[in-house]
């Protein structure tokens, strides 16, 4: 499981017409601790943003993996919940995992996820796929 966090930042974003509007955006970023995640936000994430940037929140996100289908797709990141049976346990026990997939639609994200998981996991079930509020993903 990757050690990732969701960072929500607030700043004034300049639109095409030149107007400024206060926005809050969420990013999936690397972070073993809150200190390292905060450092990442203020050294890497806010490059190119002019003006005041406020780190509204940091939240741990238990992500199994991030699947980049096509780096040119900018439509969104989909949060996918998957369950599988624990093969190491003597009892039948289901394990839930979260994946993030960039795709152009729910159907596309589901297909990309299923194709990626078929290569590594034998029995799995996709429990849900939904568009997340994540603007961008930064992983090491």
C-alpha cells in the first residue's frame, strides 16, 4: 500500500478572462508523515501558483495503487473500490482496496482497472467507481 495523502489547498486562481476567484483543490500527494506531506505541498505542489496558498487540510488515503492509463487524459481521477479474498487467512475474509485511475469516464476507468488487475489478482470484484474531487496525482 502506498503512503499517500489528500491535500486540499486554497488559493486565488486567475481565469482566462483575467478575473481572480478563490478556489479549493484537492491533490493526491506522497507523504509518510504530515510533516513530509506539508513540505511537499509548499516546495513542489504550489510551484507556478502566485499569491497566498493555504493548506486547508491533509488526510491520509489508504491507496493500493495509482493507475495512469493515459497521461494526456485530463477529464478526471476516478476512485475505485475493489474487494478480494485474503488467500493467507484460513477463514474466508474479504479485503478492500482503493485504486485511483485517470480516465475519461466511469466505464473507461472500470475497464482500465479490470485490465490492470487481471494481470496481478486472480479473484477480485469492483465494488464502486466514482469521479473523485482530485485535481492531480503526484506519486514518487
